[in-house]
C-alpha cells in the first residue's frame, strides 16, 4: 500500500500533474518541461525530484542535459494509475500544454523525444535508487 500512497503524494500538485501529462507523450529534457510550464528551472527540478521519489518518474543524463521519462512498474496499481491519467488529463490546461510541447519540438526545442511513450522497468528504478 506504500506505493499507492507515494504515487498520490507525487501527484498532489497541479505542476506535477502537468509534468506527468507531458511525460505521457515520451521522454523529455528538463528544459522542455520548463518551457511548457513557464516556471523556473529550480521549480521544475523540485517537482521532478518529488515525482522521482514517488517512483513515477526516472531520469537519465546525456552530457549536461537530463532527460525524464515515466517509470514502468508491472504492479497493477501503477498500470491502472497511468491508464487513468491518460484519460483524466484531458482538461483544457493539459491539452494546451501538450499542444505547446509539440509545437516547441517541431520548432527545434532541445528534446530528442519523438513523442513516443517511454517507460523503463521496475528493475531500472531499483538500480537508479541504489546508485544514490
């Protein structure tokens, strides 16, 4: 039950819900998220750290950039939550964010994402957490 509590704590903020909405489209650079949300880098970083601690998001470094993506967890509650978010995040704000992201990427934003969902295994989550 601890995972479910962590997931909901991670989602208990509109900025984090907006980030999750963006990450449903695929892996993104932190600066892409910052651009779409229109907030400071430190604010985005704080929210991403919260999402990582909750087990919903993972990151990888490529040079000086950090890319974020949804974690993959085979637990039924995680799969159901991600499925629910895909349906629930259809409000005007979330749709506008997705549209702004797609436009930014078309115009050469720093993301290398092809806007395809990216998920990694629960094994990767454990390995990432153990390295910290």
